[in-house]
C-alpha cells in the first residue's frame, strides 16, 4: 500500500496514515541459517519425546549430544518455536495485566459430542532458509481438523481466518486456546463472544491443557512434513492439504477405536466397538502420568 514515488505524500506521511511504524516499511526479514533450522528441529524432537522438559534441560541434552551452543540461544529458539514445559511455571496464579484472561474450563469435563470443545494453537514448520507458522482448529470429540491456515508472520489475521472457517462448519460450546497475543486479541475474542461460545484458556506454562493440538501436529510432522522435506511454500501447502484430508477421512485413530475423525464427527460409530461410543473425560493435568504425557483422555467402556 506504500507508493515509493507518490506525487504528494512522502513515505513518512503514508506510514502515519496507515498507522504503521516507518521502520516496518524498510524492514527486511533475515533468513534463518541451516544450522539454526537443524537445531530447531532437534529441539522440537526432544520436546515431543519429553514434553516435561524446559529449555534449560533441553540445553543440557543438546550439550551431551555434542552441540556447541550456549543456553541463551536455546532459550531464544525455544520461545521462537512457542514451546512450553507441561510443568507449572512460577507465579502461575498471578493474572496477566496485558489482556483479558479466561479460566481453563475443561478439567473433569466429560466430552460426549462433536462441537462440545474446539481448540486452536500455532506451530512452526521448517522450510529451506526459514520457517512458516501453522494455525489449526481441532474438534476434541472426533479429533477432526476443522480448519487450518499458513502464514510467514505471527500476526492475528491467519489465526482469525482459521477460526472463522471452523465456525462456518460448526459452532462449538467451548473454545480452548493458550494466552498468546493472537488469541487474546480483541478481534479473536470478539468473534467467539459474538457466537455465544464459552472461552477457555490454558494455564500459563501448561502445554498439556491443549494436548490434542500437540498430538495432531506430531502426526502431521512425522508422517508427512519431515519425510517430504518440502522446498517451497506452495509444495508445503499442498502437502498439508493432502495430509489433513487423509487424516480426517482415511486415517484410523486408536483413540477412536480405529474409526476416522469424519466418521465420529458425522455420527458413525467405531466399527470395533461392542457398544456405543460415549466419549471420554478430560482429567486434571496434575493427574497425568509422566510416562504417558498424551494420556489426558480416559477411554470409556464399550
């Protein structure tokens, strides 16, 4: 929207008119080095293997593996990836003054029907010379990926677009997300309240509160992204589109008694169940075994 050779307005005036800092017009992003991308991937692998670890213990693991890197760099990359340990962080009870804060509403809630709980979050996906961000919306009962969007910047608009597309398919009773700037923005919260949705937010530092997002990303990355090693944004988008169609409509899920998310979403019972599919109960995060950090859901008897 900035015209370099505008006849009447200089660059400074145009930026002020658009409400932009002039420095943002001149900013040029710096591509991540191949060493940083390799290191970020290893950090992510360790995070999925041992989600209870914070960046300090990740740093110790990397030093033992022979990486010559300092702790400050691991901390920077850790926060850039958006990771959090599942263990409580200090001062968890202090409310944030920078945004509207909502409680976590899902402890001990029995999830019994599609659309009862949606959740969303952001993850990174590596590309040669850099990385992009993926926002997705998941239905907890069926594990169905309701929508997703890709962006090369951490702005609110692509998260908002993912949420809007999900709401076109179904309006949930509850919507859970973390306390990131994108999800605590006025635009995002207003969209949910306009639809009468109950807003639930993860506890600060409690990645396990949104474990179904994490598990879905693990499947996407280890079954599709990492083996494919996609070289362009176009190829990556096509790969994600292909995988999520497979994930929703063809991939059997053990937690669903080997039904697909589409079958559960549309009311088709699991073929291997002896009774009807009754759902599961979300347990308090403190009760989760460290040996199985993904075991948040209690399977019911069939």
